[in-house]
């Protein structure tokens, strides 16, 4: 009888130990999952906090005063070919991409373009342009907002963060803040599209078509059906007489019409200041099945200032529509 009782006691002890192990294992697994959840939440919180802290950077200063802005707004477009300002009613379909000048001598062309965008109510402008001083990284972006006489133009920080994480661009607020291919447009963007957010991108002179395509691959999902618009900030022929500028523009039109990227990337400052920026707009339009664009205006500073003796800069505004 004692032997049987001893065996029964041992079984009870082993069963108890087994139950304790099961409970302990369950606790460890549950605790590990809880800690993992905390770590995941912590990482998300840190990522959000990091983006929030980055967005707190001081805004880039305004490039023009309120008086200068209103002077630009009062100007009327002057075209060498007599083209009248285009109304939204004259255009069919949403604007997906466009080209505008950044030289404020052509401010009337910029205001004409922005006014056309107003009824479309885009939520995002991705703006690409030249890095005139060729400083810093090959493709530069930044988180800082842009001060204007009429308030801040906000930067879309999540897209900027994505570009940085994928190493498509680098952040350089100092270089970006001095670049007039971005800063000159911001006051007019704020005036006509006060709620729109922007993603600014500036290119070294030798950014390639391959780099353009990689950038577009990342940006394309953020540019759906006219709610996001790709805007190339480009000035064309530089430092030529009016007649020479018009001759260079004729060649540039042929290159654009033929989507001739090899020739485009060989063109220098006598034709345009940023082949890569122009290629962004054309490559994006082409990717949407668009092989035609509409020129809204083409002129130069000699025409605008009514002076054939000065060194000129020439300008195009054009759009791709779906």
C-alpha cells in the first residue's frame, strides 16, 4: 500500500511540474509578443516624432516682398507669337504635368499658368528645377516650408521622407533655401493655390535620364489623375540676342516634339538650364500614354522688356493633359 501511494504522489508532482512549465511557456510567449508590440509602437512613434521634429525646421525666407508680388500679379502676358492668355475652359482634361519659367521677368507667364490650375484644385505639386550653383548632392530635397508674403507654402514631409529613405535624394535645406528655381515660384503658388502642398527637388547639371526614371518610379503613386501635378521649373535659352534665342527655341521645340532625350541631354545653357527637369515632365507624360503637349506661351525677355539689344532669357509654358 505504501508503494502505491508513493507512485501516486510522484505522478501528482510530475503533472504539477508539467502544468507549471506550460504556464511559464505561455507567459514567456505572451510577454515576448507584448514587448514586440511595444517595440513596434516605439519605432512608429519615433518615426513620427522624427518626421515631426524635422518639419519644425524654420521656413525658407520669402524670395520677394508683398509689393513685388503684387507688381508681378498686375503684369499682362506678352508673347512674341501673339498668343493670348489661355483660360481653363480652353483646355480639355486635367493637367498632369507642366513647364513654367522661374525668372520673374516672365512672372506674367507663371501667373497665367497658375490661374489655369486653380479650377483643378490640385492637392500636391512636385516641383523640379535646376540647382544653379551645382552645390551639394545630385538631387536635393528638404522638409522646410516656404515663407511668402501671403503665408506659408507647406512641404509634404512624408514624400520627402520616402525619397530620403530610398536614397533617391538628399536633404540640404541650406542649398535649397537659396535656389530661385524653387523660391521664385512659391509666392505665386501660395496666391493661386493656397492649400496645395509641395515637394521641392533640384538637380545637378549632369543628372541623367536613368536618375530621372528612378525618381519618377518613386513619385508616380503620389501623382494620381490631376490631384498631384508635376511641375518643371525651367528657363530656356540664356545670354543671347532675341533673334538667336528664337533660333535656339526652334531647335528645342523639335527636340521636345520628338521626345528626343539623347539630344535633350546634350543641350547646354544656350538652349535651357535643366535638361533633367524638362525630361521629368516629358517622361512623366509619356508614361501616362501622352505623346502630345500644348504650348501655352513662348517668348523671351527681349520681347517682354521691349529691348532687342539686351542678352535675353527665353521661356516656355506648356502642359500635358489626360
